[in-house]
C-alpha cells in the first residue's frame, strides 16, 4: 500500500518538476557566471513542453482524450517519461564578442524558476501532509 502512495502520479510529476527546476537553476547560474566570457552561448532547460506532450496536451486538441480519474486505473500508453533537456542557444549573439547572455533576462528567469520550485515544493509538502494525516487519523 505504501508503495502505491510513494509511487503515485502526483509524487512522480512533482519530483520530476522539482528536478527540472533544480537543473534549470544550475544552467541559469552558469549563464550568469559566463556573462562576460567571449563567445559563450547560453543554455536553457526544456521540460514543461515535454511533460505536456507526455500528458497528451497540445496534440490535436479536437481529439477526445482518455482521462485517468484514479491512480489505480491503468495508465495511458506514452512514449516514456519526460525528462529535462539542456539546449544550447547558439544561433544568436548579443554583443560584438559573440556572447548571447542577457543578464536582465537571466536574473528574471532565476526569480521565475525560484517561484516555480517553491510552488512545487509547497504542493509536495501538502501532498505528504495529506498522506500523513490519512495514516495517523483513526
């Protein structure tokens, strides 16, 4: 029973989202650290669009989709679990030295990512608290 709770889709999505946010934090920090490095090309983390594709969103929205109403129902077949991907943005240059890091955008992305991570951590904490309450209530 405990295995079903720990391996639920909620825990899976939140933990993968938090891992993506953690990786994004590292990538943004690397971009900021190299803001003055000649010929440095920034990188971005792609995850949310891959997760949306895994869940069947954005693909032919007119098509009727199957919905799991309970974690115990059989999952829809998918091409695998979405994982964060680091992509280098090497097609642009912001300055004469060929560096494409915009420090203002990176700082905004850093703040946005922190809010994103904190929101998921709060959801994870709430989910765990519900499980704890369910287990300890009599």
